[in-house]
C-alpha cells in the first residue's frame, strides 16, 4: 500500500510553512494554554497611566469626607423630599406670578382707561362738550394753564349733542358716561389737561 | 493587621473609623488600578474608587467572610466599573464600539497618560476587547490573580475564564501585529 504521508517520496509537498521551532515550543505552548498562563508576545506589562502628586496619600481623606457627608444628619431643608417639594412649589409660584403679571398687565386703571378713551375723541369736540356740559372743569383747566377765559354761554357754543359724537360711533362709549362716572375728579382733570392744550382751549373761547 | 482583625475592629463602634482607614490604605491601590484599567480616565477612576469604598463602608457589617476581603472589594470595584460603562452607553445611546471610541479618546487625551508607544498600543488593543474579556485579561495578566479568585469575582467557571483569557491573548497579538509595533 502506498504511504501518502511519506513526504520523502512524495514529490508534491503541501505549500505550507511553519514558524521557527514550532514543534519544539508546541508542548510548552499547549501546557500554557491549558493552564491559562500564556502571555501575549511583544507587549509590555507597564501601564501608561499617570497620577496626580500624592494621590494615594490623599485618597483616604477624600473617601472619609465623602462618607462623613453621606452619613451626617441632614437638616430638615436638606431632606431630598423637602427639597423636591420646595422646588415644585417654587415652580408653581413662579408660574402663578407670571400668569398674574400677564393678566394684570392687560387690566388698566380707570385713569388709564379714561385717557385711552379720550384720546379717541377729536379735541375740538371734547372742548365743545366740556364748555357745554362741564364749564367748571374747563375753567379749572384754563386756570391751571394760566389762560384767562370767559366761558361762552350755551347759546354761543355750537351745540353738539352727545350722542352724535364720533366717539359714540367709533367706540360705543358715551363721553358723559366717562366724565360723570365714578372716576376721581382729579384724575379726569389730569387726563383732560393732557388732552387739551392751550391752543384747543383758546380755539374754544375764540372760535 | 490581617483582614479578619480589620473586619472585627470595623464592627466595633470605637475602632470603626480606625479600621476603615487601615482597610482603605491597604486596598485603595488595587481597587484604583483595577478600575483605572477599565475606565482609562483618572477622574472617572477616582470617583469610582471613592464610590467603591463608600459601598465597602455601607456593607462591610454584613460581609460574611465567605470569600476573601480583597476579592469582595474587587467585586464591588468591578461592578462599579461595569455600571459606569453601561451608563455611558445609555447616556449617549452608544453601541459597545462607540464606548471603545470614547475610551480611546481618553487614552489619547494625554491627561495623566504617560507611557511609551508600545504600552499605549497595548492599551488600545485591550480597549477593543469585550468588557468581560478585558476584565479577565487585566486580572490575570496585570494583577496576576488566580483563576479561582477571578471566578469568585466574576461568578464564572475557571474553564470559561481560561477560554476567555486565551481569546483575549490571541486578539491582542493580532492587534499588535496589525499596528506593527
């Protein structure tokens, strides 16, 4: 029978090669592997890690501090539950305050409301109205503006009925209602002073 | 002072702090280096070492002495390291490979990294290994621990640990050959 493993006689050698002294080291390598003691080749056991100076002298203190912090009795406000509740309450209060700010910003004081309404009325019309319905207030304003005036009689003033005022058409608010409302008289004067300047009043007196 | 005595002193209120201080001084370096090899960065290793000893303080009273004290501490340090790496993955929604990238960046940051090219390449090769293989390799190769001890720490059979170590060695050799250091 032909021996196919007789490589001496076999002209067709397998095209494989082996590391140097493979079979000499085979047994040792196998033993190391079985024992799990093999070591990677061409490496260094040295670690490339550095440390801060005196690190291991200081580490026990750091650990002791950490433990002390964790185990020291906590004051009531340091309790996590209390802290969470306080955080929630703060958020709630902050939201409430911002809502109030937004809402109240839209609510005007009666004086501001009056000022806004009066701004919409043509000044001439307002002056006529005052001369006709509220001569005392007109006098007061004139006095403050240091203008000597004589209020014309009702017959002398071209009468403009209140309900034909542009104001009523435009903003659907009766001037009378504004002027005779519950508003503080001083506030009305203040607004009127702003609205009626010297020229307007003089125009009214000497139409 | 041996571990048994340390534990007894820790259990007594009057000598608790003294015993704990001794225990920290005895095992801090082993714990630190074990963690550092896993997380690479010094600051992370520092935090995790502190956390490890806080846990030791918390649970030493209930330590039954079924294993050696230092394997118990290693187990805590291992869990802290693995927990940290898991958190990193969760935080950045990363697959394992990307945690390796993160560790590689730490290795290249040069912050408390001071080694020659060979040792840095060796660490890079280690980072490419799966976490458990890296743990086994580190404990066997660097810390020269017995498989029985590693088995207690990782709750894995000695046979599986040997196989894991063998695969790690082969992968490291392949990596080193590839980078041609």
